[in-house]
C-alpha cells in the first residue's frame, strides 16, 4: 500500500471512529452523524443550502433532439476533464420510437445507443439522464464515511475530502449515475467549447477532483445557490427540453408542469423518489431538426 493510500485509509478509519463515538454520545444514528459531519466539513466546497427548497428537474423527451449541447456545457461548467478518461456527468441515449419513455425501467436502457453521430434521426427519440437526486437516496445509506450526503435542500452531494473510493455508493445507485476517477484527471487551464468554439477557462467555483474519488451531477449547486435559478444544462438547451425549479414553490415551472403533464420516474417502484422526471408533449422533428 502506498504512503498516500495508507494515509487516506487511516484518515477514513479515524472518521468512522469519530462519528460512531459521537453517535453513541448524542443518541443519533451513525448515519445521521456522518451526514451532519459531512455537511459541516463541506461548507468550503459548496454554497450554503436554501432551507425549505425541494429541487427537481424535468426533461421533455419528446422535445430533446440528442444534440449533446447539455453534455458539453455540463463538462465545461463543472470542470469534468476529457483526459485521461472521457468522463461525463450527463448521458444521452438514442432510442427507437417503438419504445416510449414510460417503458424505460433501467439505466442504461436496453437496446439504446450512445455512439450515434447524427441527430435527430427519423424513427428515434433521445433520453438524457444525470444524477436523480433522490428524496430517499440509497447511496447515502451505504457510504461508510458520510462523504455522499443529502443536504438540507435535498441535493445529493459528495464531500471529496471524506471520500475513500470504496464505491459502495456506485453499487447502491440503481441509475448508474456516478463516476469513479480511476486515473489522475488532467485539468486543462482552458478548453475550446464544442458548442460555439469559445475558449472556456476552468470554473473557480467548482472544486477539482482527484484520483480515487466518486463524482456526479450536482444540479450545478454552485449556480442555483448563488443567484442563478437553473443548472447550466437547462440554460443552454436549444429546444427547451430541460426544466428546473423548486417543487415547494407552487409558482415554479416544475410545479406547474407536474400539475399539467403526465410524468414518468424511472424505477419509481424502488421508492427512491427520484427528483428527475420525464414527460413528452409529442413534439416531432423533421430530418433537418426543424420542429413540426
């Protein structure tokens, strides 16, 4: 075991021992204490949570054209590196029209393609997904150090300083929405945006990750807690397929959509209560991408 790994291992054991002791003293469960410790120690990573909020994302799978604009914008916004592995926090699948979104019961969906080169294509629709930020998240229940936790506004976040890379959270997530850093990420000072060719520097508001930790979509926590109402993927979608807001606000767009459209939540039978909803208004597209 290398010196670095040994140090991390000892640190993790110490963290577990401390929270277990605190749990016995306070009468709280170990899981409650680990989450509390993680929230407090992560204050330098993320802006403070807005109490009383309940954030959700809704994706109109009938409107999505599979252009990957959301994916590219997410990578640039959240410092997701291209090297040495092409990691992504958003996945996009091309689906056959014979299978509606209501029949998708797993991630990645069966009989789908992520390697398509042109879109939209006749006879197909596009399914995008990221972390589901479940109300009842299984990932937080298995983390031995409390590194992945549910904050006061419902967001599921990762305290990278406490993550020991055990990947229990990845095994527990029924949506395969987490990524593990197998290699040392290469963070370029700036990158060329595939969207518009602009030069985009590293985002100083998003912490850089290291080898051996798990990472995932945060709903752009640095934006929505700092005055910007929507994640970057929602902001850049050219066909307004993504929607975001606070379900505890009856006037929010997502609250109105939930009242007016039929929605689908993947693997809802597991009682994870995912905060990523899908719906379709039956929008169709011509071969050149023009809306009919």
